């Protein structure tokens, strides 16, 4: 158990055994310490929490979804366009006929342009998927390294507390 001054430690406080694997095992347990009631930090839980809450990963996933949506649109022919125009001065004029124009247009790609657009959209979606996986791996690795630093700090504190106990 770490050395805790008599004034700081409640009379009912107990220390966790030093053989526990949890990084918080060296902390004194007291009923009034609410933050100690939280489960010990585990590597998998930390990595999972980082991946669930990080906005960079959410943005990468959204970019991947947008690229997939572009792929669904890329291989199709555009919708036809209907155009109506009227000459406003000819409406209701007795000396001029009603002036209007109606047009219908459709974009028809030549050759294998639709296939090329679809292939490009597939490649962009695959690149976005790769970016998403890269961000996920980078965040998980960073969280794991930070957990290692946390564990080393906590274990160092445990060892230091044991040394203080031996000296006393």
C-alpha cells in the first residue's frame, strides 16, 4: 500500500493488494471517492472508446459513404431536362400570337464514358475506404501507446509506493 498520511486517509480505507494487475490497484479505496468506483482502465476499452468518439474517424466514414453514393450515380444516365419559355408581352396581346418555346434535352454519353465514370467512382470509394482504415489503425495505435504510457506511470507509482513502505 502507498504511504498515505493519517490525516488524508479515512479510518476505513484499505489498499488494493499490490499483486493486482489493474493500473489503479495502488490507489486507496474510500467510500467517498466516486472516481474510484469507475472500473479500471483497460486497453481494449480505451481503444474502443477512442474509435467510437473520435470525429476524424466519423469524418472518414462519412467520406467513404459519400464516395459510395457517387458510385451509384456514376454509371447511370442523367435525367432528361424539360425547358419551358414564354414571351410575356405576347400573353393577352391582340395583335401578336402567343410566343412560347418547349424543349426536351437528354445527355447521352458517347463510347464507354459511363463505364469510365463508374470505374473512377469505384476507385475513389476504395481510396476513401483505405483512408478510413488508415485513420482507424492510426487512432487505435495512438490510444494503445497512450495506454502503455499510462500503465508505466501507474506501475511506477506502485513501485515507488512499495519503496516508500519499505523505507518506513
